């Protein structure tokens, strides 16, 4: 009988404690004075731009970028313009030497990382009962009966996200300026069409007929420039308009569902939660809570 010797797997990134996971929208002109703590914090600008204050500097975190705050680094946030900003924020303990790479790093989030961030948010709701739409939470509470493996997967997804950035060492070949200009023109055409028909249920075939392009070219333009599929982007536009109506409190959820052309309020709510990580009701409550706490 052969004698086997096992090989212990090396771990480059190990997540210890989890302190917070947030997904919320800051109202316009919101300001968070700042704090420091002895664990890592990650801030991802999912929608809109926000000013990050860090130690003795401040800079604009553009949509699609992510910033890392190392332990004991003072940091704050400020929304300077009149556009609400959607952020994903999570904080955790990690003493792995590989984390040195992230000191004062601001990186661009690609499609791979966006998918992992979505998994982090999903597993958080499977594991914890503390809502992630309150930026003032100081302790997260486990669910009484969490989905099996959810806490483990949550730590693994955070590790996977960090490793995906560590592996981005190979430069990508630049596309020609002609190709970029062509895609930009096509995107402008299609996005304007989407905005004009935001209350309807358009299809990819409608976009093909209108633009005179084909599905593959349209799909590539959206993936290359916006990091999502064509119809995912159209849905995101619908949900952005829904959030605007909820912030302004002009309509109730049923009315917003009808305005945006959804077949029913339940389907609208499911799609809203898929995009934002919370139901329309939870979103409206989070905006009210943030406004209340900022005064």
C-alpha cells in the first residue's frame, strides 16, 4: 500500500474578524467626519464620485474605484456634489504580510471584482441579521440560523477579492483609439435610446434594430466600457430612477413599479434588491436614517 504524505496549503491572505459590511447611498452633500481603528477598511464607489479624506490628504474616489485604509489610518468621506453616491464599505482584520501591497492604494474594480463584491454582500445577508444599509453600525450580529457555510464563504470571498488585485500584474494591451471612439459613439447612441425608453421593457433586439449594429458588437462595447452586459446596464438605469423617486418621496413603491413598466411590484422589488442589495422599503429607510444621523 502506497504511503501518502499530505502537503499543507500555504495561505497568503487570512481574514480574521469581520467588523462591518455596508451597502448604502449617501445623500447629496453628506459628510462623515472620520475615524481611525485598528483594522482594514475598504471603500468601493459603486455609483458616483466621493471625496476621501485620509490623514493629511484628500482625493476624489471616482465611480468604479476602490480605496484601502490600513489599520490606524484616519479617514473620512465627503459628498461634494449634488449627486447621491452609492458605496460598498467593509472592514476586517488581516495581518497577512501580503496586505502591505494595499497601503494607500486606490485601484480600479473590474468585472471579476464586481462579481466578488456582489457575493460578499449576498453572503453577508445569509450570515448576519444586522442590516448593511446603516453606516453607523458598530457591531454586526449573527443570524440565529445562518445559511450553512455563509460566514466561511464571506471570509473566502474577501480573500478572493484581495488576491484578484494582487494578481493584476500583467499589463493589458491597449485598444486602438479608432476602436475606442467607435465603441464610445455606439454607447452614446444606445444609452440615449435606453434613457428615452426607460419606462418601457426594451430588448436587445430593439437595440440592434435602432443602432444598426449587431448583438456581439453591442455586448462588447458594454463589457469593455461599463463592465456589465447591455441589459444589466438598462436595468441599472431603471433602478437608479427608482432610487431617485424614493429619495424624493414623490411616489410610493407600487406607483414607481408601474412608472418603470414592471409587470408587478414583487418582480420590481426582486430586481431592485438584486441590483442594490436591499428592498425598496429598506432603501427608503436607509436614506431617512442617514439624513437623520447627519444632522
